[in-house]
C-alpha cells in the first residue's frame, strides 16, 4: 500500500516482507513474515503456507481484530497463497488477467 514492499530473508533466517531499508539491512522489521526458519534460502512458494503471520499494517483492521494471534502481536494469515509471475509488469493486461483468474480460484 502506498509504495513497494520487498520480500527478503531477514537476520533470523526467515522470509520477511517489509520496506526497502529493512531489506538492505537484513532487519527483523517488516509487516509480514513466515515463521519457518530456513538454513538455506527458500523460495516463498517452498515455505509452509500455514506459517505466515502479519502485523496490523498489512491486514484489514476487521480481519486483524478477529485473527488468531496467540501471545504475539502477529496475526496468523489463513490460506496464504503465493504465485510466481515472471516478466510481466503491473500495467500489463496479461498480469491483470492472471490476477483475475487467481481471484476466481479463491
């Protein structure tokens, strides 16, 4: 929202989504991450889909308020899906068509 987020492996060996500055630093800061700790770099599609959590900045307020959280401020992301698309920018009509097809699956 309002810019680009980066997906990177943080200093705790977890895949994180956050700002560019956090990516450069390898920081533990971000708005969403996968709880799976990996010794090797893993593609987002190779990580368990049920281990994604998000903060309030990355989640609709109504969903965040009712989400399962446990003892942390992070909310579990139900039914997280990752799709890899190569070679298409955001304005490409093929990208819009691909996203519509993905939305129809949900």
